[in-house]
C-alpha cells in the first residue's frame, strides 16, 4: 500500500491498520493514514483510494449497528486507553457515549435498553480512546469484568444517592474514577451551587454535566484524558509542520523512549534533536535523548 518514501508516521498508522483486530480499530488507523498521506499531486490517487476505503468501512460499521451487531462484539479487545461508562438504568449512559464518541447506541427512556456493552472511539485532539458503555449495574446484563479492567470509569449519576447503589459494583475495579452528575440542565443556579458544594465536601472527583445541553462536556473530556497520566508528543520532519497525530507517551518519558516507540533501534540513528514546547527553554532548542518531555512538546530529529 505505502511506498518507501512515505513518512514514518504514515507507515506506523498503516502497520496498525493492517494489524487491527476489529473494524473500529481499522477505522481509527485509516483516519490517521488519511491525515498523514502527502497532499501533493503525485499522491492524489492514493489519497482518493484511502477516502473511498474509509467511506466503505463507515458504511459497513453503520450496517452492523443497524442490524444490532457491533464490530467490537463478541468480546471487546482492550486498547491501550480504555474508559467505561457505568451507572444505573436511565442515567444517560447511551446519550453520553453518543455525545463523546462516533457510536450510535439505541437511546430510549425505557429501562435496560442497553443489553450488551456498546463500543465507541473518543477522539481527544487526535488521541483515540476506547470508550465502552456498560449495561446498567442494576440490570441482569451487567458486565463487571469490563468495570474491573477499564483504565478509568465515568460514574454517571443523576442523584447523590446513586453513588451508594453503584458502589458495590466497583469493589474490584482498579481504574481511576470520574463522577459525572448528569441532567444539571434541570437545576436552577442555587441548586447547582448546593450540589457542587456537597460533592466538594465529599472530596469526590466530580463534574456537573448535561448530555442534552453539552454543559460540562469539554471539562469532562479533559478529565478523561488527564486520568490516563499520558502526554501528547508531536513529531515533525525538518522543514515541515508537525504531525497532527500525537505520539501518546507516559508522563515524564524521554525523547529516547519516544523515538523508540516509533521504531525500535531508531534512537541509535539520531544525530541531533530540536525541541519546541513546554519543556523547551526556547523554540528550536537542541537537546539530548535523555531530555524529559512534557505534554504538547514538538520534537524534530535528524538521523545519521
């Protein structure tokens, strides 16, 4: 598919596409390939082909959803970054999944509408996060396995009392927890102030949201990414703009660890590195491979 003159960022996306386990993963990496594909005239046919493939894959996924099937079932393969939405029935879990991701779950006021885990991809500034709506904890369809293994949990509630009802299902969970209080569009300003005061007094990692008006959704999105303790590193080639697709690394990773993630052994081929961003003293600073990076840094390197 790709020729040898494609950038390493395109080649990595293509490799991930070829090794994807399901259609949702294939869609994610195909979108990365489209973004990294050169935009000059000689690459027009390749870009057109990628876009056609993208359209057909989207149509396939939509057909599967309409037929009640999902490319993520049976069995959901855990990605590097996974968030699970947990709550009681009719708390707005499907609506939240729809707001945050590319998924189109069935939304209904009837109880226990979700009988199987629903899978979506949450795109946070081009960082792809796997998001799963777990069937209601008070339903016979509850999947505690997903709750226990997810990297973090969004505990969706519409009442403070909901927390005590959900708590028994979280005993074995190891992920970080974010409490999202939904339907605050139904509260007046005084009720919101009292609610915020109550949540703060309980020292809960909580945020007020409304899946209807989108209030608090941006802040919730930030909390979700921050809970993974990751950082976004942008790679650039000499004389070109930085890639829009970040390399996602653990916090406090070094430049050496970042380039090794691109290609094993690549760090041994590097002769110099330039840096822009929060960890640099000035734009284009020359740094060594052991330099510790910060979120949103941009690095440019030359090989021997």
